C-alpha cells in the first residue's frame, strides 16, 4: 500500500492535491482513500490531507502516521509542532519540500534518514497543491502522465477553464522535471495489530471545570497564541490613502487583529493577523493591499 501525506496552509490547494492524486490512482486501477484534515479556520492555517492507494482492499482508517511520502507545500510549516510534518517519518519516508534551500540542507537540519527533495515554491500559492500532486505522481512511478492530466482536469473543472489550463501546465512541468526520480517511493507493508503501541496514558485527578480549566474559560486567552505564523499574505495599510474610517476594517476583522488609535488610525496586530484578507476586501478607499509574507519578512529584515 502507498501512504502519502500532504502538508500546507489553508488556501494552497492541499485538499485539491489529495483529490487529484487519488483520482489519478483510481484511473490506474487502484483502490483509493483520500481525505483532508482541517479545523474551522482555514486560510493560512496548517492543514494536511492524505491518500492511501492499494491494489486490494484497504482496511486502515484515520490519518496516516507512517507515511511513505510526505509533501510540504510551505517550508515555514516544518518547524511548527502543530503541523505534524515529521510525524511517523522513517528511514524509508521520502520528503518533498517546497523551498529555495537544497534538499541536503533540510536533511541535515532535520536529521532525516530518508531522501529529501525540494521543489521551487509555486509562483502563485494557490498552485502549490498542484505542484505537490504532480511531484507525488511522478515519484510513485505508477501513475502515467495522461492519468495525472485527466485527474487534474476532472478535479479542477469547477474553477473554470482558465484555471484548469494554468494548473495543467504547471503540473505537467513538475511531472516532467522529476522524470529521473520516478519510482523513488516504494510501497510499505501492512501494519500488524501486534505491532500496535498503545499510548502512555496519564491519570489526572478530576476537578470541577471551574477549578481545573479557569484559563480556558477566561477571556482573551488567545493572546498567547501567535496565529500570525499562519499567514501566506500580509495586509499592509497605505496610510497616505487611508481615510481613518477604521470602524470598517476593525469591526469586520474576524480576529480583532486591528487596533485603532485615538485619531481613528488602524494598526494591524501582525502577531494575531492570520491573513484572511477580509480587511483588504472591505476597505472603502482600497488603502489596504496584500503583500506576500516572504516579501514582507525580507523587507523587515533589511530594515
């Protein structure tokens, strides 16, 4: 059985990537499972999707904890424990990371025993998932180019013909570029029930919730979670265009990440702004625009 896991951020097409790969597998005669996993908050939030494929029946269920192939659409997810990128990695796990740094650098940094390859980051983050799906199809070595193309057309058709053609061009370019790596990923065997390791349970004394969970029930606890690391794009205010109608952007910000000065000047709290771009959409004078997070971070570093 092949076990593949995709990691990315909401908005990068990770769910679509698993559907494309699953559909391509199906066209090759495989029995397939594919499913995404994410919470209520999506854009910019770490999410993952997984695909299982086998010639016979699949009896496993749930998330993949022992992957044969892990694809990461955004390298900033790698150091985030909540993203779970490294979960279950073994010496046989192949990693593909969208990064400008070479694979050997990541292999040494993460102390990985298996192969680590890198893809150039997608020029448009919405195509990151397409790149990963194409890379996976080639590395598996059992999916034909035509099967990948047919699967991609079917899964991206709801987005319009232009999106289909753009996605197809990028996917096939990645597929062709990785020709020398075809078949690098190998199938792994079934996990025997006797090899199952139960979790180490910790017994906690029971108390009433009002005593045991006061922090969870208290207000403003989310201040401690810097959700700004979810962003792929950053909203930036052009104060020369800003009309100080801050009740619009600050009220409609779903995370209350826009503070307002006494003179009605809005200030974005980048520690907690998740990059949903609602403020960009609702700003009456169009004074707020989206900047790629990498570009903004590089500008900050240069001062």
